[in-house]
């Protein structure tokens, strides 16, 4: 029986790994296929696409340049100036549980868990600037590689029941733990797109009112990437991911087929 269960699990894992591998391969192909445009050229292409009604996902633009604010934000936890940010506060807790094994023996063990008490994400449009000029980028719907700006863990519950860090404040109030759970502490995490950060952007042409902008391509095929990594780093990372995902998906598929074959032969 165990052969059937493990074999089926391995086949499911193989399918999932192959789907991720396909996504990485498509990302690699699109990054390699699209040539870099200057910001001025990108703006002209956006205007031309709007005038010609070209909105399909295969029409893509790639730019590289420095992140400049349309509206300067202050990240919630760090207070750093940025174009966009996301952050979360996670409470980690533990509790004692009584368990009974198959022989009727009871034992007590400590179980740990976590829950998110706060999260926030602000994705305002911003400019990317190079030597030719600048173009607006709308980050909604993009896959973003961020810069981590906060990674902090505070043990225990805060005095007065109020979490506070930078410009963030949260009164736990009715969010207190119950059922025998004890707070271990709170983990603060924040990611930003810093001003002046060099960015790689691959997206589709669009218009923000009368202003040319890069945005999420229409359809499912076109990738929308905003990354603090260079194009070479993205290509190398995608190639490595495709290589290992191909290997592991093949091994999982082979293992699943072998185990299911052995199970069927023994029936």
C-alpha cells in the first residue's frame, strides 16, 4: 500500500516541479528575446503601440535605469525613502499538546506556529531613468525582486500591548492569544524599492492617462518583471533553476512510475 501512496505523491511532485520549470524556462526565453530599449525609445514605443492598438502580451519592452519617485514614500517599518514597499508582522507562538500514540501511550509535546498580525503593500507608479530620459512604470501585477530593509525579531509581548517599530503601531487589543498558546515573539519584515536603485524592467506598453508607461502585459504569456538584479543575474538564475528543476522532476517521475509498477506487479 505504501508503494502506491509514495508513488502517487512522487508523480504529483513531478508535475508541480515541471510546471515551475516551464515557468522559469518561459521567463528565461522572454528575458533573452527582448532587447533593451532606452527610456526615451520605450516611451516612443508605448505611444506607437497605443496609437496602433497593440495590446497583446507578446509585445514587450525591456529597460534598465535608476528608480526615481513619482511620489516619495517612507517605508512603514524602516522609515526609508522608497518608491514602493511591502511589510509584514508575524507573531510566533507555542502551546503544549497531549497526544496519544497507536499503543495508547500519552505524551505532551510543544507545538509551534505563527500568524500574521499585520501586512501592508504600497505599489505606487514610479519612474525609471537612464541617460536618455525617464519613463513611468506601474508596478501593479509585477513579479518584483525587492531589497530587504528590515528583518527583526522581538521576544515576548510588548509592554502595554502595543507593537511599535518606525512609523508602524498596532494595538493588539482583541488579537491576544487564547487556548493555552504563549507568545514567543514578533518578527518584523520589510522590503523596498529604494530610490536611485538600478532596476531591470520587462513589461508591456501602456498609457497612464496621456503619459507613456510600462505595465503588466495583457494575456497570460507575457512576463512582467521588476528586479534589483541585473539581466545577467536573472538569466543565470533562471538557467540554474531550469537545470535543477528538470533533473528533480525527472527523478520524481521515474521514482513514481517505478513504485507504482512494483505495487501493480505485487497485486
